[in-house]
């Protein structure tokens, strides 16, 4: 079981790195392919969005009005459910580039659907 957890943790880290790269490239399709349809995000300022389509619209508007905006998320811990390996928790720090905040802490809930890890929810807290 420990080996399966290690593989799943690496898959989630790889997905997070791909998500960071997609944000840097302003690639909304690359970002959103990692979200479940009912994805929820709580932004660093406390506002929140529910649903993949609502979050896509937010990113479209952000890149349109502030194309220099970017974010980098750095995981510090990933814990995979020990029983059936279909859920995981990620926590780490985020850095905002050309945003209202320079960064803070975040956590994410991941679910494995059809063998792929997707994010169910992300919570960001602006601390800097």
C-alpha cells in the first residue's frame, strides 16, 4: 500500500506542476482539465466560486483584464487516503505574481475518477 500512495502522491505533484505551467501559459483548457465538474475554489480574499464553468469564466476575465497575472502553488504535503486510495489532501504555499496578494497558504482536495486525479476543491488564504 505504501508504494501505491507514493505513486499517487507523485501523480498529484505532477498534476500540480502541470497546473502551474498551464497558468503561466494562460492555458485555461490545461488548467481546467484537472477540475471535477462541481469544482469549488475559495480565493485568497475569501470570495468563492462553485462549478468548473464558473471558475473558467473567472480565469478568462482575469487573463483578459490582467494578462500578467500568475500563480505558483508549491505542495509541502500530500496525504492519500490509506483505505481505497481515491481521495487525497494537499497543502502548501502559493505565490501570486502581479496579483492583489503576494501569496499565502492553500489546501486542496483531490479525487481519483476513472484512474485520474482531479481537484474537487481548493482553498487559498492570502497571508502576504
